[in-house]
């Protein structure tokens, strides 16, 4: 089963809004067995819409379009559907009743003709009733292809996809399954990881594909297969995951697509009744933010400070000015003093500290731009590190934050787990 996704609107093409609809639709269709062959954004014009429909005609089984269903003159999707299917618009009684109640009873204003026109649909269309908005969805078939038009408002689109469209197409098409398994690794680059698992990758069955999905400090490995026997597919994928695990034990974070190093560290801290604090300079509070935003953080995160200026390190954390003068504000010695100060200030089992020069120019320290010094202190001992994360500034900060969490994770795993 093949599908295409089309988002309609000049606001997308000029970058005024970000298209999040396509990702949601793609995931929903993938879960019921569709292969997405293309996702495209087009202008809100009759010509662009009709040409796109013609291009996908009989090339895919399903085309899902969002946008262009509003009540204003620049919304032309319904008109284009009528032209493409040689149809006419009629008023749908159920939709009109819903729109009237929504406008007059909920919004407390008199319904206008423009509001009533929201109930107009092609006479041959299957109406996808929109309980959460005024614009209904439409489904029409021409030859081998079903065309679906949905409102572009994200919450309306999501409702129609989840509650109406997916159940409908699941009844039309023979059940088919796309099975994916994501393996999350952290701290090993894509090329090094690929070298490590080359033999395993070369021995994958032909019906299972592997994709590398790299991001800063993280690489996701996605195994995928498709077919009609879901249990058999899942078993085949699991067999390959079991073979892979021993090869990546040191960098394996989890098998949940949404797993992160931050969530892993959070779970480890809670699991072992540990508390942590942080003292940050170049990372500007990002470590504290990530620790804090996970539900239940109060169980392990006592607090953090951003001592960005050199003097604040002295005043807040008690770092010795003599130490700073001797070793520089960006040094392992100062990072260690910052971590000890945070641990003392917040009375925790552990503390992590960062101090560095993220660039683009040198600050109070005469060190190479991109240099970050870190320290972790705990009952297992104290450790310091120096890294250079290059440039630009955003990369330095992101890399430093991720590395800090790696250090905390490794400290816990090596000494407790």
C-alpha cells in the first residue's frame, strides 16, 4: 500500500509556519501498513492542487491532503476537488447543523453565510465528520486512488486522522504491517558505530533494512520490515536486536524511540536514591533545565546555579581567586572547585560542573575556543575532564550538555549498577 502526503498553503512555503501535519500523518499511516513514497508542500491554488492530484493518480493508493478548507476565498481545495472529480458542491445537513450549534451556541454569535459555506462538500464525497471544528474532511476515489482532504488546523487534523480516517482506510485495505525497532545509542559517532557492527549488519536478512539516524552525541539505529504476518516480523526483528545488544553494551541507551540520555540518567538517579546538583558556566543552565523538565525530578535534583561571570564563581560557589589566577577560569581545577561548591551548597550525593569558552571570541580565559572543562564529584571520588567541541557556539553548548549527562551515567553505572 502506497501513500502520499500533501500540505497546502503558501504560509508553509514561505516559512511562516512549520509543517508538523506531515509527520503526524506519516506516522499514523505507517502504523497501518502504508509506505509513504512522497511528502510535499504546495501553493494554495487550483492549478497546484489539481496538478499534484494528477501526478499521484494511480501511482499511490492514498493521497492525504491538509489545508485550504477554510471559509475564505483563498481556500480553494473543495472547488478543486469538484473540478477534478467533475462534481458539484452541496450542503451537508449534519455538518451544517454542527456548524450552526458551534457558532450560535458556543461562540454566541449569529451564523453568517460564510460559516454556512463550511458545510459545502462535493456531492459524491464521503464526509469525514469533524467534531472539533467547522471544516469537514472529504474522501473521494478516482480509479485506483483515494484522495482525502483534511483541515490544516493541527488539532482538527489529528482528530480526523486518528478517529475517522485510520479506522476507515483500515477497513478498505488488506491489513499490512510495517514493523520498526529503534535502538538508541549515545556517545559513539556514526562511523565508529558502523565499523563496530559491520559484520552484524552484513548478515541481516534481506527483508530487514537498517537505517542510521545520527544527531549530536546520539545515533539511532532503526530496523524495519514489512509484511502480512505481524508476529513473525516482530520475532525476526527481535532476533536481530538480541544479536546486536552485546556489540553495543557500552553505548546502548534503550529500545524506546523516545528514550534519551536525560531520561536514562533520571531513572538511574531515582533507582539508586541519588541526588544531584549542577554548577554551570558555558552551558548556561541547560543541564539544570533538562534535569528539571522530567516529571519527578524533585526526587533527585536539588538545584543548580549558573555562575557565568568569573566573580560569580567566587561569590556563589566559593571558588578561590588564587586558583582561578593560577589555572585560568577554564580549567579542570576550577571545574572541580565549582562541583564541590555546588555539592556543598545543595547537600547532594553528586554534582556536575562545566566551565568553558563556547566562543565565538575568547572570554576571561586564554584557552582555545570550544574548550570545555568538566568535573563530577560523588562519594565514589572526584573526576575532571577537558574537551574541545569545536564550533559553532551552539554545537559547543549542546555537546557539553550531552557529555555531562554521559559522565553522570557512566559514574553511576560503573560504581553502582
